C-alpha cells in the first residue's frame, strides 16, 4: 500500500481521566519477519494477530512479487505459501516500501541470498535514510549494488548472489535491521555465518528462525553483546505464528495514562521481551505505576496485561546501553519527561538521527514549540520537567508516525492541547490509534 492519503492535521485537547481495557495492534517487527520467513519456508504458514499497517502490507506485497502466495483470511489472519530458501523469483517491478526501513532492509537481506535482481524504493522519508550500512555486509556476501542514488540511498537496484558467502560480521551500529538482513542472506550461504553484536538488539529474527527450523545458536559476547551463529541452507518448514501486541505501540496509551490525572487503564497481551522493554524499566525508575498482570508465554514470547495509572513522575538519567531496548520510545519518553519533575537526561541517542526522521532534532522541536524546556548536548537529549506543559504548539511530524503519536499524547495532558501538521503516517504502524485513544476518553479531533 503506497501512502496515498494527503496530509491530515489533528489536534489533541487536554482530556479528563482515561479509562478502559484496550489491545494495541500486533508487533511490527514480528509481523515483517513472520511474512518474510513464511515466504522462505516450505508449505503453508499461518499468521494471526498480524499488524495490518501500511509498512507490513508493503512487505506482504514484496513477498507476493517474488512468488509466494500471501492471502488475508480474516482480521489479522494471513496464510503464506512459501517458496523455500533461495526460491524467490525475480520481481517484475520495483518494490515500494513506503515509509518502512525495516521492511526494506530485511527484504534486501532476503534478496541478497537469491540469484535475482530487485529494485527498491520508498517515500521521501525512506529515500533520505542510509542504506550503505546494510549493503556493505551484503556485498561481502556476494550481492552487487547495480544502481544507487547519491549518498548510498534509495532508489537502488540489488543483484543477489548466485553463490552467497558466509561471513563473520560485526555491525557498526546497534541495529536489529542490519543483523537481520545478514542472517536472512546467510540462509542461502553454505556454512556458518556469525554476527557479533556489541550491544544486544531485539532478537525476533533469531527466535523466529529457530521456530521455522533453522539451526542457530546465541551466546554472550562481551559485556552487553551477543554472538549469533546461523548454519546456512536449512530447510525452513511452515509454521504458525501468533503475533503479540507491540510494546512500542503500547507506549503511547501508556504514556497518556501516566500524564492525564486520574487515568487507570489496562493494555492487553503486550509483548514484554526484555530486549524491547527499556521504556518500562525507565518509567518505573521515574515512579510510574505500571503493573504486569497475568504474565504468560504466547507463541514463544512473554506477554502480559499491563495496568497503568496516572503517576507523579521524577526525572532520571537513562544510560546509553539501554538505548537498543527502547530505541523507538525516546520521543514518547521525552514527552513524559516534560510532565515529570526534574531533569531527564537520555544518553547516547545518535541512532535517532537516522530513523523515519531525525528524531533527535524533531523531538526537541516538538517539546520546544509547546513550551517545554529541552536541549541537545552531543548525542544526549535533556528535558527539564516542570510537572506541567503549556502546549498550544503546532508540531511538524516530518512523515514520522512516532512523532505524530507522541505529540498527540502530549496534547492530552498539556494546558492548551497540541496540534500536528499530519497524522496520516500513523497508519504505517498503528492504524486505529485515534479510535483506540478516543475509546479511552482521549479528545482528538
Ligand atoms: C527494527 C529495528 C530498529 C527499530 C525499528 C524496527 C526491527 O531499527 O528502530 O523500528 O524490526 O528490526 P534499527 O535496527 O535501525 O535500530
């Protein structure tokens, strides 16, 4: 699905206590991987709880274009007939990944391991993001970049390797996308590919590869890292995947409940994989009332119902080594920090500069235009919370879904509300955000 909707401004007004029990959509990272691994497996895989946002739908289209049968059988329910490792056929047209760095980079990895040529493109946001970092290891594995825009960006054409080479790879950044692209290419390579991560990043690709039958081992590497070793050329077998709710989407209603006085909500079935829940740890340190109810295992991931109550929060220091486990949550944490008392220093945020927007600069602008006290020092974001936010600003969202949702949540607690220039990109990851928030009592119009 290309992003066809035109800019749609939206305003959040100061709201009264939020209440209710809601379920946020399926995890975006797992949804992309479920489609790609199902397309590479032999037989029919069934996926339930799939996030049906624009980003994931674009990955489904790419899998179809390479010969896999991908069908929607019900709400969030999808059937995927895979072609087997190395079995992708050459797509006729260029892929359009819209706004999605994850879809684009993971599929580059999958293409790199097959003897086909594929062209990759996306929207203006995706065209501005670095691709060389993912192409470098894929070229080492034998893929060739045929055409590429200036600065190593989209649009580009990639020729996959006829005889992929296994490598030992140390990602230059803490990035699950880089790791995953290499592991997907490595599926077609003979022998063992090893990824040495200095900082552990989300491990969904590793867990899901094992679920589909690959031989993969994960061992500690250094103080915070992991060594991932994958044996190439497995036969992946079709599997069932139940996608849990996305903790990165849950962060928005959670934040709203914390800052709107009197709120008391429950978020159902949220994934609590420790490589994704740095925000929960941070919020607890700030004094947030967050209770995990009915912690259980669903489809290989730990999930819980999470009760969140409005809380008096204090500023904290967030260490840089926590960044990979909450990399998408800094804009909303900055919003929460502006309602807390005291200083929150978020350290080591260089990777935020290469997200759907330059999230470091855009987050600071979002707070500033609403009267909050914020600064950037090197790679650190510093928010001096005053217990309340004036609001009244118009936030530029730069085609970035998480900025739009963060700004709107800010408006639910701010004295004069907050407006955003364009809420349409929220559809990439959380299509019913407005409806779900309204059902809890949020004033969005
Ligand atoms: C993702 C990894 C992260 C994250 C993105 C999803 C993934 O990106 O920001 O939203 O599913 O692998 P990086 O790997 O670039 O940090």
